[in-house]
C-alpha cells in the first residue's frame, strides 16, 4: 500500500470507530491504528522521493514533449508544403496539357484549311485543263464532222 491508501484506511478506521457517549471521542484499536501509521511512516519517504523525482523531471519531460510537438508540427508543415507543391505541379500540368491540346487543335484546323485551299486550287487547275481539253475536242469534232454535230453537243451542254 502507498501513503494515500494507508491514510484513507486510517480515516476509514476513525470514521467507523465506536463513539464514546456524550463526547466527540471514539474508541479505536490502538494496534491497528499504530500499524497503519507505521506503514504510512515507512512508505512516506519512498512516495515523497518519487514525487520529488517527478517534480525534478517535470521540466525535462515538458521540454521533451515540446521538442516532440515542435518536430511533429515541422513534419506536418513539410507535408502540407509537399502536398501544396504537388497540387501546384498537377495544376500546372493540366494547364500545360490544355494549352498543348488547344495548340494542336489550332494547328489541325490551319492544316485542314491549307489542304482544302490546295485541293481547291488543284481542282480549279484541273477544271481549266479539262475545259481547254473539251474546247480542243469540240473544235476537233467540229472540223471533222461539221457544224451540225456541234449544235447537237451545245444542246447537250445546256
């Protein structure tokens, strides 16, 4: 038993002791009470030494706790900074991806327009060549067959 338990046992013994009639005194078993007080006397120095040791170590314990808390806070701040940096990196990567896609779409649109213009120019050139070829064919046929066939062909063109 430690000091506190022995003191509580002594208090309980006094509270439970028989009262002396017409007085505030009580009847206690001297042997039991002396035994409790001897136990308190024996355990008191040990408990007092423990208490003094705890009081001495209190500052060191608190300092260690503060140091650990500061370390945990520093780790948390580092983790937050890392997460924010990752978020920034991801955000920048998404912006860059969007920019690249827009640029690729614009390049594709421009290339399609250039290809359409090129094909249109080639088709126009082919049309001119074919019209000239038809004119040559038509003149050749006119020379071979006469004017009547030409009138028949001109009716077909209408």
